């Protein structure tokens, strides 16, 4: 139950922090969700490589695909979310599931 509550909290914080969400087009939402999913992908890779969470945050921020994008402001939250997931939920599908949930969110 704690995991579900935490995941919902992450989702709410991520999307409520997007000031222009009401005016966001489908293309903009898709781009935002893809950028955030890239953060999740990198964080999962680093966690599976046994990197510590603090180190993972720094490495994610240095990643060329993420640095300078809008997702950069969500790195701390997304990396923390990945590091809270049970290990059996980590893999290729983690970011896919995140991106799908992100694109379907209509807060």
C-alpha cells in the first residue's frame, strides 16, 4: 500500500508542478513524457548497476539526452521514485509503463 501511495504522490507532484499543463498540446505532453521516461530509463540502468541514488542523480543530470531538457527539473523526484521501486519491478518495461501512465494522465 505504501508503494502505491508513493507512486501516486510522485505522479501528482510531477504533473501538478507543470504550470502550463492545461494548455499543453498532445505533442507537448508526448515530448514531456518521453523526456521524463528517459530519466527513468537511465535511473533504472544505474540502479541495476548498483550505483547509489545520490551518484545516480549526478550521472543522470550529465546524460546528453537529459541535460538541458525540461525533464532535468524532475530528475531528483524520478530517480528517488526508481530507487523506491522493488527490484523485481526494474527492467526495460519500467520506463515504458511510466511513459504510458504519464501520457494518459489527465489531471
